[in-house]
């Protein structure tokens, strides 16, 4: 069981001409988008003849579908199996530590596949089935694992009871994903450079405060201040 992401370990093995073509296609798609790319340019970047591309793929769109299907951090999520909720060692970690490590792993997996993520988002309307596959195999899978983990933490009394663990877990994902949206996709890092680990730490702090606080409580356990900023 591991919560951290390592690019060298978690990337699918890449070898041979087919993978070289896909690597080249990702680079070209990332620069020009799907519409601006050509098989000729992909072949030239991959260092193969145009005819070689057609030995592996029927068309540019076929390459794109293969990229969406295969170049995603599946191995990282697979390594979190069996379900997080069933791994005893995970509960030996403080809640904040486990969530911070998971959050960092989640963001690093997406960052390492950022071009593919951008392509999936930008072309989702044309490839809805692939978009659904990415959601189901990555986001929903992680969502369900974190939800089961949080539900067990609630049953253990570590956090407050949860009415909808799946939604609670997705709220955590959403706060984490805002880093990718604001800092990477919208280039916010040029205006507000923020370290990823700082972002994750603050997200987890706010999240844990919310799920741990009893109904009606307004005190921040880390700062010891109430909602008016007064110390108690």
C-alpha cells in the first residue's frame, strides 16, 4: 500500500515504435491540439516513416483515442488496491498525514500526465466515451476509495458521521483539483506561485477541520480562534 506517486515507477513501460509514435503525438497534440496535428508531423517527430504510423494506427483520431485510453496514471491507482478502507496500516497514520500523502500523489499523477489531461478536457465533447472512461477509471475510482476510507474513519469516531461519504470525498477532490485548474490550466502559477505541498496542506487542514468539527462549532483547532478571529 502506498499513497505517493513516482513517475518512473508509475508510468506505463514505453518501448518500441508504437510507443514512440504515441509520445510524439502527445507532444504535437499538446502544441497544436488535435485539429492542428498531422500524421506527417507525428511521424517526423517519432523518427519513423509515415507508413509506419499506419501499421499501428488507422488515423490521427485513432492515435488520439489510444493516448486517452493508455496514457493515464492507472498503475498508481491500481497500487492503492485493495480498497483503502481495508488496509490496516493506513489507520496507523494521522488522518491529516494520510490525506496529505494521498492528495500529493493524486496531484503529482495528474501533473505528470498533464498534457493528456488537457487533451481529455478539451476534446471531451468529441470523445465522450473516452472522457467517461477517464472519469470512471481515475476520478470516480479515487472518489470511491477515499469515501470508503472516510466512512470507516467516521465509524471509528475519528471524524463526525457523514451523510454522503461519496460527496464528502469529492469535495476534497474538488479542492485539490482547483490547483490544477487555477495554477496549471489557467496559468495562475505565473501570477500566484504556490507550492503544491502548501496547497495540499491547506486543503487538508480546512477539510479535516470541517469533518472533525461538531455541528455548530466555529473554532479552528489549529489556530485556536473562533469565526470572529478571537482567541478562546
